[in-house]
């Protein structure tokens, strides 16, 4: 079922392989599809990725091509000349030795990250991680800049400045903070029992300090029971009242992956992908991600597209023009350098000499 008209394309989906198949094209043409997230399985080399991204844009120019490409252990593309970026913890460690040199290195890192991805046709990387490193979370760990929210804020702002220089937007994650809990929301439902006052003073502080710099945010699939019984990504209190209302954030909000264990139970009930997406959008998300479900035929992706179209017609969620404007604002506004040109560009060569 496809709605006749929508002003909002909120779904970010994926593809199974190195090129678009017939089903991929059909899904990307769906009016509720707003973008695609790429993974390591979608990478062979730079030319293949450029061809894939160009093919995606030939289906619909407005589709947002995204990837989790942070540096360190979360970097989807690592071969064929792509720079191996250090973990964010390395920048935090450099801060302890020379604060100003560390912020400069963070800007250089952001520029190299963004420029290389853009040269391959990618629009947005879901970075930087704003979680604090309490030394307990295996899933966050060295993905975080450090424990001090002030240090995290300044290094993240520097990295985002580099992304901006490359023409790329940014995404702070995982609001209001995933670093305190040990459980991994990919496989479990983490619970953080701290008070709202404590969370706002520490983990969530970077989101307020960066509310003029962040262009998008991704909430955590973590339950903070002293604030709301729902995980943050499905909580109107967290997203609409606190993140937007209290902390002053005005950019786009992505859900985290709806296939993660932390997204599959809401209000104590196991939910479908469609129910999870509806809950995320109604709570204040502008876009909802479903990852790794195109493999093996992609039936869950089709069920989500059909289910969301039906839910829209039934009035279970609203297609908001403001959400669509936020999605479109994440698209690059200037042309990218091609790879060979980038390799000789003075700004790129200078940045390469500064990164960790």
C-alpha cells in the first residue's frame, strides 16, 4: 500500500549488496523512503561505492546516503586508500597532553572523514559520539572522547567544524547518554536508574552546549525509569520536552536502529518494526532507521514500508513538513571534490599531517 501523497519521507533503510537490485530500486522509490544507510557489506572499493551512490541518486536525488563511519572500530570503509581514522578516545588522550593541539587534530579528523566519504558519494556520517566514557560500557568504550562532558563538547565541536569544512552535516549520539550503562542496546534493553538532574548535569550537557552546532541527533535505546518508562528514542518527554524544549535543539532527530533489542519492547510489550517506527515518530523523531533487514530478500523492509503507509492513512502518525525540511537540510549544499582532486587539495594534505 502506498499513500498518494506525503510531505515527509521518514524511513532510512538499507540494501543487501554492492549494487542496487530490482527490489532495492522499488523500495527507494517509495515515497516514505528518505534515505539509505550503508554497511561494510556494501563496500568493495572506492569506485564501486561511487557507482552505488550515483545509482542511488539516479533513483531519487533527494535520498540521504548515510553511514556509521566514526573512526576507530566503527569505520565501515577501510581499504583502497581510505584513511584509517583513530578512535575518539585517542583525541581525548591527546587533549590531556595539549588541549589546543587536540582540538586542531579533531578538526582535521572531521575534515578527512567527511571529505573522503563525500568524494565517494556519501552524504552523512552518524558522528560524533557524545557519550561519556565511564569505563563500563563495552559498546561505547573508546568510541567516546572521554569522561568530562566539557572535553567531549569541545572535541566534538572541533570535529564537527571539520565535517562542516568538508560540506557534511553531523549527528550527535546517543542522547541523553549511553556510556553509563553496561548493557549493549543491540542485544539487550539497558536501564539507567540515575535521576534527570544527574543526567542533565553530565551526559546530556553536551547537547545543550552544542545546540547551535548539532545538525542532527540520535537518541539511545536506553530506559531511564526515573524520567520515563520508555526508551529515550520513543519518549516524547525526552525528545520533545527535554531535547527540543529544555535543551534548545532544533535539528533533525533520527531513531537508532529499530531492529536492535532495545527498540523491540515498548511499554513492556514486544512491538513490530512498524509499531516501533510509529512510536519513534510520534515521540519526536523525524526519521526512523531499520538496518540489516534487506539481507535474505528484505521482507521486513517491505512490511515496514507497507505498514507505515497504512498507518499514515489511518492517522496513526502525521507526515510533518518540518521533519521533511530537517531531512533535506542534512543534504550537502556544495559539490564534493573527486578523489584524485582531493588527494592534492591543500586543505586535505594539511589535515592529513595533523590527525592522530
